[in-house]
C-alpha cells in the first residue's frame, strides 16, 4: 500500500489542529510553518478537509481552522477516503481490462478476492483508529498497538488518551 503525499500531509495538518487548543483556530500559515509545507499546499488540503466536514473555517483576525467535530468522532479511514480514496475502489477490475473492454478474469478472479480482503482489513483498522487516537506520542501508540488494543478500547494504565 502506498499513501499519497496528499493523504499523508492532509492527515498531518488535521492532526496538528487536533493537538491544538480546542478554543482557538490555526491559520494556514501557522499550519504550514509547523508542518514544513507551503501555504498554497496547506490551503488546498484545508479546502479538501473543510469540504469533507472535518474542519470549519472562521474568517477575521482571530480566524483560522478548527475541528468541525470531536477528534474521537473522526476516523482516520474517513479522512484518507476524502483526501485520496480507497486502496481498492469498487470499479478496480474495470480499470485493468488491458486492451479488452472487460477483464479476461472478470468471471473467476482469485486476485479480486485478495484485493477485497486487503481492502476489508485496511478499512477495519483505519475505521477503528480515530484522530484522537493519533494524538498519542509514538512510544505510547506503539505500546498500545503491541498490547493488542483495538483503538476503540480504553488505553492501558499509564497511557494517555
């Protein structure tokens, strides 16, 4: 699986907002400076995130971007779908018919079953991990995953949520 730059940077921008003060908004230049991204690129990402319903924007001197809903209600998979789409789209097989109109394996395709299983596994993990889960530090997140915790489960003692 290969994530696009748009998916990676878009999720990072959203996470930057989630880690900030919930009573204030971040501006595009602030997000860009914090993430090492250009202002025009952050503007593009924020537009996609706003259209996806993840952030709201406020104009004016104290304006900027804030989460449109709580971080624990934003699934990572949902964000990635808005920023770039699924790993395997439903019309995946139609895209690889070669020179034919219909794929030669359209009737009995073991590979289609594999790709659907992979997409199901990816959807399962990314659908369970929320933006709030990603606010953990890397060490805490590694311990949490290694302990076999599912993102919906409460964290082990000593791990902040």
